[in-house]
């Protein structure tokens, strides 16, 4: 674990996470689709791994923006999660997680939900510490970082 202020900036690709899960019978709700709480747990796990890779140490979840479930996932479907940093602030960082459902019979993929999570980089004492800076490539990464700044302002406004 290092002090975020003394390390070189890391690229978005350096901490990107790709996770695969399978919708099993124990993950099915009474409607016959994947239980939303299970999906939220996977989202939190993927975001935490991306943030830990970036911070090179422990993190904690500070907030989760709304999660809109766009399509159900059925028994036997493959769940694909992609998590990546959008912006680093001081000790906090925003992680976007995109979830897709893949039908293994047809290979068809469908976006099922996405979320933005704010994670906090922690020091050995369990208190927030500076996160390493994020090096952004031109294009989409710069746009996502700008959008993250706006979402952060909205989050902070809700807290007051």
C-alpha cells in the first residue's frame, strides 16, 4: 500500500475488472429471474476490486447511484460485469459497473443494468487516504471524467 500523493498516475485500463458469473437456481427470485440483491452484490464486488487495484490497498463503498434493471437474467444465463474507474477525486473515486446478460444458447447479449459507485481509498489506520491520480486518455475517458465531476457535485448536494 502506498501514499496516493507520491505515486505516478495510473491508467483506467490498469484497474479494469471483467467478471463472469452464472445464474444458478439459488440466485433466482420468485418471478423466475435473477434476484436483484445478488446482482447488486456482484456490482459492489466488481467496483471494490477495480478500486483496490487502483489504490493498491483496501477500499470501502461510500455510495451507490441508482441501479435501473433494464432486462431480467434467466436461469443459466451468463452474467458479465465490467468495472472501471471514471474519475479520482482526493480519497474517493468513482467506478462505473456495466452488467450484461448473455444467453449461452444463442450468444445474444443484453445490457441488464449499470451503476456508479463511490469508493474510498483507506490507509492502514482504516481512515481515508489520498488515492493515486488517474491518467485519462482522450475521448470517452475524458467525457466520463467530466460526467463524474457533475455526478459528484450532485451527490455532495444531496448530503447537505
